[in-house]
C-alpha cells in the first residue's frame, strides 16, 4: 500500500529533511527555547512558514508541535494551491 502524496509534501519534506538546495531563502522570524518560527522561499516562488512549539498553547489553534503554512502559493500555480495550513504535527500522548 502506498501513501498518497499531496502537492505540498515537497515543501514540508524539504523543511523537515533540511534539503537546502530546494529553497532559495530561509529567514528566522522568532527563536526562543519554547518556540521557533521560520519562513522558507522555494525556487517556484512559494513561501512556507514553519512553526515549532515546545508545548501546547492555551488556545485550540496553539495545540500543535509543528505547523507548516503556505503563506504564498508558487508562481505560476498550475495545481491551484491555496494559502493556509498544509500540515500539522500534533504532540504525542506522552509529549512533555
């Protein structure tokens, strides 16, 4: 059985695996012991924001451990990708 690959997996996997040849610019927007926020620009013009939190926040929107958001779709955009969260990795049951 094979996993269905989404059109945005290339962005997420490039960031997770730190494949620096796939993005043309990386900028750290926020960095602390409890959270990191970076923005990545890819060769096709797409901008992806990566957020990491060491613990869940108070609001339901802050319950993620890792979140990837497409801030700006690629240009041209033949697959009609839209802005928004493309992947969220939640805290495990035993996460601290």
